[in-house]
């Protein structure tokens, strides 16, 4: 063995902060996953999405979403203030860049919840983003969850189901797939936490640039 052996890294630098994208079909439980992560007090920055749709009765502006007028949203598009945006069932949704940059600069992991179309856009813009696809156990379970929300007409339910079938074709864009089983929310979040921990122990770290 050579006497000039490589130095052993007994002390490792802090891992690079991650941009973690939680995505999946409508009704898969993305919001519930984020609420459980927040309830655990994880030291992450949770991105707030901007939208032009009206708030639901239990939603709070600046907490659940930034609820904007179409004129306000158009201004953000014109000024390049959005990481991604899209029309989702006739309403605009988008992710403001500023909060992500500030969180990454403070070495915080950033968690964002977007639809599959938005996740594809993020993948194209930020190659080192960590994309996690949430899925129910089967289509029947997804349909039952959508019906339980009581926010869908028969026509809109059919549209969401058709869209979901197309979204599953995008799974190869993602890094991980996690099954969010009924009544197993804690197990789902345990799995996501394990993924994040494993990513931050990799020799070759992701390096998010925005």
C-alpha cells in the first residue's frame, strides 16, 4: 500500500440543501403529507403556492396558498417571479421563486407540492431537484378519495380521472415513488423522511441552482 494514502474525511461538511418536490395525481394526499411533515416540526421551508382559484372554506391566504387575482398573477409571470406555473382546471397555479432562493441561501431544505405538470417543469429547470411521486394503492382508492372531498361534479371527476391516467406516464421523470396508503399517513411521511436523509448522505450531493 502506498504511504501516500488519501486523506480520510473524518468530519464532513454540512450537506447541500435540497429542493424536494412532492407530486402526484389530484386526490392522492399531497396536502395531508405536507401537514404531517409540518406537524413533526421538521426544519424545512414549506413553499406556499400562488393560485387564482378562490379559497375553500377552511383555507387561509398566506398559509394554504397565496390567493391572487388574475391581474396579480399575470404581473408575476411578466416579471419572471415564478419558478413554474400552469393552468389547472381553468385556474392558474404557480411557485414564487423568491421564497425558494431565500430558504436555500439559509441552508434549509425546501419542500414544494405541485401537480405532475408542474413537477415536469421543475425537472426541466432545476436538474438536481429531488422529485417524489405519491400514488394511492389503486385507481379505485383514488376515485373514492376524490368523491369524499365533495368538490367534484360528475364531469370534473371524469376529467380528473382521465388526467390521472395520463400523469402516470410521467413517472420516469421522478426519482422516487411512494405509496400513500389509506390510514398510513405516518408511514408515508416516514418513507419520505428516510429518502431525504439518504440523499443528504450521498457522496455525490445534489447541487440546486436557481
